[in-house]
C-alpha cells in the first residue's frame, strides 16, 4: 500500500473511531487487541522478570522483551495487512482495524464522564470517573484537582493514544501501528521506576519515549492550532515551549502544557501515587489552578479540534499524493 492509500485509510479510520469509539457490546464478548497485547506482556513479565535475578540480567531480559514487541508487532501488522489486502473490500477492513487501534472516541467518552459527574455535584463520582483514566491517587482530590487530572490525561492520551498511532500508521502502515501499540502498552504496564520494573521495564520505557518524540510535539502544535478560535494559539505554544521541558516525561509535557496555555489553566503540580507524593512541575504556572467541569468540556472541544485537524492533514496528504 502506498503512502496516499495509507493516508486515505487513516482519515477514514479517524472518522470511524470518533463516531463509534469502543463499543462495549463488542469488547464484552471478545478481547480488545490492546488487552490481548497487554495479556501477553503480563505473562512475559511474570515469567521473565524474576526478582531473584541480578539487575543486569533483568535489564537484558527487558531489552529482549522490547525487541520482541517491535519485531512481533511489526510481523503481526504485516501479516494482518497482507490478509485483509487479499480479501474483497480489503481497504474497508483495514480502515476498521486501524480504527480499533485509535482512541479518540473512547478518550472523549471517558473524559466527558468526569464532567458529567460534576453536573450532579457529585465529587465522589468525579473521583471514580477520573480514576479510570489516571494512575495517581485521587482519593483526596477536590473538584479542581479532579478536573486538572482529567485534562492532563486528555492531553497526554490524545498524543499517545490518537496522534502517535496515526503517525506511525501513516509512516509504516499496520506494521508500524502494531509495533507502536505493543511498545506503548508495555510502557503503561512495566515502564515504571519501581523495584520490580526499574530494570525490566527500562527498555520499553525508553523506546516508548523515542517513538513519541515527534508525535508529542505535533500534538502540542495541533492543540495550539485548535485554540485559534478562542485566541489561545500564542499562549498554548508559549506554554509548551517554556514548560514542557520541566515535565518528568520528555514527551507528556508538550501536549499538557499546550492545553494548559490554551485554557489559561495551570496543570501538573504535586500529585500522589500509591501514597507516595511526587513534586511535579506546574505547566503554565501563572494560569488558574481552580479548574471546573466547564474547563473539562472546553478541553474536550480543543482535543476534538486537534483531531479534526489530524483528519484534514491526512485527507490533504492523500489529495496531494494520489
């Protein structure tokens, strides 16, 4: 499949994903591909990551796992592409496969549920809704803390759940998309600096950083451009350029800071993980810290605006290359 065809498939898949999302009636009856990938990573973590082994051995095994994910994901993606290409309406089938591996529809749905919880003035429901999309301890968060957590997750997940998969599909097709999803899933499972995963998850975490270097910065640019109607382009770009390097992640700070600047909010800051306090940097620190449900909905509009721009770029690329 040439680049023009991939861009056409990508534009259609982005639209399909946003319209349909992850239908519960389907994924309650069969495992989602990402869940299946995660299951295999968990199995290898249990069998390869033996705490009794020296740290250097565990790190080597983690490198082997990262390599296996890239090679295995790429091979599965290639086999899947060849399989659907040989069938009638193969392009339509590939659109469906790509749409399943994008996350705009489900992301917006999850984040909107946080705002909806506040519509009935239920802080407990807001905490439960945001706990489904963040890894931090939410038990002590007030409304502003819940809203900021939802917006940070929205920005980061747009980058690594929508734009990065789209980027790698546009570049390398299904092999690139599947390899990226495998590495990104591994990072979310074992890419932590805990005693168990500091060495075994090191390679997956570093490789995920590399794979997201370009998409994260593109995500910040798209979020900033989506803020054009509200006059927030300069503030978004300025916050991203100034504050993204202050984030603990080399990538997450870019879309988060851009969203913070576009909304006039301060995001980030201290947070707790499993009872451990982490002194995170403030992004757009001069902005408001009192975030509300209205800010979540404004953030969703910006994420959808960035998504629309992604669709338009893919469609324009197709028109220019065909």
